């Protein structure tokens, strides 16, 4: 999983699909796993 450091905070990210960028932000207490079913559908347009 790629990481980027911003203001001494390490963020993991994933890149899927093509087109306009879309950033999915999980709420408090959740991780990126909550998007696993939606990513394939969103990757068709974003």
C-alpha cells in the first residue's frame, strides 16, 4: 500500500479507475475497508 507523508501524518492511498478524481474519506472509527464494495462501480466513472 503506497504511503504519503503530509504534515508528519502518514496517509495510505489507493488508485482505481480513470477520469475525474474522487476522494473517499472514512468516518471516525472506520477504515478504507468500508468502500470495498463501492470502488468497482465508482471506478467506471472516476
